[in-house]
């Protein structure tokens, strides 16, 4: 388990101003999610820099859906350095939804581990493209999509899940174009 704290400097001139800001966050779910998104963006930029500087491709991006708890709050320097706050609110994370016929993550992992399922190579490339796109790394996302396209073109067209992967790839390509990527 890892604890990650993102400290976003803001115009909170006093404890009263910070308390008022947190009341706004507490009363507005969209505002709370926007604050979480800003923190996750900062954390993932730092993790990306760490991944590159440490030459460790295994450092994953952070995602609120994988967190045990997500909090938004305020505090002073020493508190924040210890991942503590003067005041904070827990922000609920939406549960991951899945289709009725979708196998759960644990069942799928078991099938892959025992060799009953062999994931298509394009699947991981599409997951990486999604992560790069979410983090604003458009060039990296485009490269992952190109690799996924080659993997899908080189494999059997009727491979299990190939149609679904092509659909996911088209959606990612569309999102990439909308965001200004090539």
C-alpha cells in the first residue's frame, strides 16, 4: 500500500478562507471530483517523471478507482509533509461498472494465470494508450495506438475479443484526434 499526497498551492490566505473552500468542496460533488482530478494529474506527472528518471517501466500511474480512500483537504506545510490535514473530506470514488457478461478481474486473472486465456497483445497496448491519453501524453498514446493497430492487423481477425479491441481502438483514436493528437 502506498500513500500519495498531492499538494496544490492555492490562494488560501487564511484558515477561514481554507475552511470556506473546503465547505464548497464538501457541498459540491463536481467540485470535489475536479479537485481530485487536479491532484491525480499532478501525481501522475510526477510518477511519469520518476518512471523515466528511474528507468523503471513498472511504476504505475495513480487512479482514484484503485485507492482505498481519496481525500481533499487543507493544511499547513508540516502537516501536509506528513500526509495530514487541518481538515479534509473523503471523496467517494465510483465503483467500476462491468457488463453482465464480463468476467470479473479476479476470474480473468485466474484464467490468464492457468493458461485458459491468452490475451491479445493489442490489449495491453490499448490500456497503455488509454493511460497516456488520460495523462495528456498524446504522442505516447498515438504510438501505442499504432502498435496496437499493427498487432491487430498481424493476428487472426477472428481471434477472441479482436472485434471488441478494434472498437476500443477506434474510440481511443477518436478521442486522441479530439484532443489534438495525430
